[in-house]
């Protein structure tokens, strides 16, 4: 679906890494019992067999320079937009400070 949690959300502040989805659109219905939001929608632009590389992403209309975001943002619900292209965008999410991190309780 285009999201991956390296830690299985088993960290102090869990994150999701963004990967190339194989669909054009998906809606995840969130449980009010566990999440503040109603749904989280992922929309993929230019999705095709040739366009498998992420060019850019937005979360709730805000540009994402990093290839990840916090679980708490997912839980609020919203919209993740992913634009794909035929070649890697080597400037998106490639700075060392853009790398995902993990933080475990000690």
C-alpha cells in the first residue's frame, strides 16, 4: 500500500516509510477507538509499470521532503499524495537528515 514500518510501530514515536504503491487510490478506515481520525487516504499520481519511482509526496497538502512521517499523523487521518515517475528523484528524501530514524525506550 506504499507504507512500511521498519519497527512494526514498536518505538516511542513510530514512523511509516513511504514506498511506491501498486494502486492508484486506497482508503484506510480508522477506528475511533484507537485513532483520532476517520480515514487515511493514499492517492498515487502517474502510477504505471514504468513509473515506479517516487518523485514527490504531500501529506495533507504539505510537501514532504522526507520519505517518512509519524504514526501520529496517520492516526489523525488525512491524505497522502504520491507522485511517481520513470526515474528516481535523487533529490527527494536523500539528505542525511531526511533519513528515517528509530527511537526505542531503554
